[in-house]
């Protein structure tokens, strides 16, 4: 393990990597920014701090890999590091303390294949005019299926072949996977654990070579774009812990390579698409969406049978029914009281006595006949 600060570096180096050490301090811009032949710069997993030097833009025509992840860089992403003619294929600053918006100059990096901004404090509307322009210009991802596989990052060569290496650590559903050698056709977008808001743009569905898409732990709203069904190479989709609404698009069933899906902790509703790879996902993929139903959840149907609030007509009918009962009860009470008053104030009229005598005769006559039949 190397400790301390970076020394002055020779300007003719084609590649410089010091990952997984204990280096500290700021990036020595006066040294690195003059390395005009530098293609790969990997300062990841150290204790560098300070701001990202804007003079790194001087290397734009040669630099293809800039990996600064897992350090203590702060401040904003300088717009000047993405000038016109930018040749970056991999830009990774995840797990730092970078803040502010994404610079619009990122649209100049037409060959970008890995964009990892996760675990920072970036704050931007998603999409603003900026992200849409970025996605429209990611030609490497849009046309990646037409490209031949190449490895990123020079490692060593012999008389038979050339090997390349680029370390990549991906986090999906809480599990970390590290790729020591990766092909350039592995296309990754990771905007997780920031403060992006707004709706996910449909244009993301045009990135046909996208393999990993992680937008989790932001404040994204609106529906999941149905255009995601066009991401035929997608293997991992993580949209968890946002505020997404609406139904899960049936078009996602077209993603034959999808092995990891996390839509948990959103406001999604309706049935979960069935069949194909959707039959392999567990409850954890959908937890926290109270109005989702269908396999693999225990809830098999929606809340269509919930009691609806009474309408005005229902309330009027109920009032009329209660009023009729009260009217009948009131009339009966008045009639009964009136009859009782007449009976007991007129000295037992003959018709009332006659009714009582008839009732007695019927009752006692029936009782005598029953007694005589048992003898």
C-alpha cells in the first residue's frame, strides 16, 4: 500500500493507476494535467480530497478512462473537464461528496459508456434539458450493438494478444459485484443515492446497449417509461426508493436478459406483469408498493371491491326511508294514544266491551275443547 501524496509524474505516461491505496491530498493538477499522452487515469479508492481540477479537460482528446470514485472530493463537477472532442468512455466519481448539477458540457462526451455518479449529493431536475441532451448524445450506448467487443484499460501485451483491464464495482439490490475485466459494450448508468427529481425521460429507452441502469434512492416521480421495453440488453434495473407512480409496463416482459429487478419503495399500482423472467423475481422486488398485486405477492387482486363513499342519491334514499319509518311510528303512536283516551274517558263503551267478550269466548272455548279431548 502506498501512502502520502502524489509525486510529480513524468508527462509521457500513457496510463496511471494507483487504486486501493492510502494516498491523500489534492490532485496535483500542475503535474497530471500536463500528461498529454494519458489515456487511463485511475485514482479510485484512496483518500484524495479537494476539488476536481478543471485542467483535466486538457487531456480530453486522449483520456478515455477517468476513475475518481471512493475518495473525498467535494465541490461541483467542473464543466471544463468535458470540452468539445471529449473522448471519455468511462467517467466515475461515485462515493464522494460532489454536489450541484451535472454540467451541460457532458454532452460533448459522445463515446461515453460508463457514467457513474452514485452516492454523492448531486441535485438536479431529472430530466432537465441537460440530461435529455446527454442521453440523446450517448451514441456509444445507442449504437453499441453494432460495435465489436473491446476491453478497456491497457494491462499488458504479448506477441499474440493484447489484454485490457478496467475495475468496475456495481451495486444492485444491496449486492456488490466487481468486474476486473469488462468489455466496452458493458454500458452502465448509475445515478443512485442523489437528489434527482422529475420524471424519467422516455429517451432512455433508446440506449439499446444499456446493461445496468440504477436510478435508486432519488426523488423521481411519474410512471416507469414503457420505452424501457426496448432495452434488449438490460440485465439489471434498479428504480427503488423513489416516488414513481402508475403501473409496471407490460413491455418490460420483453427484457429477456433481465436478471435483477428492484422497484420497491415506490407508489406503483395495478397488476405485476406475469410470465417469462417476471416469474423469477421475489417479493423484495416490489415491497413498499401497497397497491401492487399479483404473483409473487400474496395479494392476488386489487381493491376494486372496497366500499365506495355514498353518493348523493344514496344519501337521499336513506333519508326518505328513515322519514317513512318515523312517519309510520308517529301516526301509530297518535292513533294508539287517541284510542286509549277515548276508551278510558267514555266509561267503557258497549262496542269495546263486546270486543273483549268475544275474545274471551274464543279463548276459553278453545281451551275447554282441548281439555275435553284429553279425557
